[in-house]
C-alpha cells in the first residue's frame, strides 16, 4: 500500500538523506508464521487463547477466529 504514495515517501526520505534515489517492494507476506511455546496452548481452547493474547497486546491487530492453525 505504501507504494501508492511512492513519490511522497521518496520526497520525505530524501529530506533526510539525499542519497536515497529509489523505493522498491521488499517482501510480501501472505501468511505470518510465529513460534510460541506449544505446551502453554496445548488444550482445546489454546488457539483461541493465543489469538486473544495477540489482539490484547497489539490493539491494531485483528486475527480472524478461524485463521490460526498448528503446523
């Protein structure tokens, strides 16, 4: 999404460092993999508890209820 404002971002970055000449996409994450202590969440409501903790600690993050799974 930031690349929609590529011109504005480039201008702002160049105010700080004139050596910046180009902005490109770095990575795109379709899925995020996280490592957690398995034993703490190894019960029937473990993923629900983990989702609630992630959302509580990160107010801007909303994890859809059925989007998490164990690998």
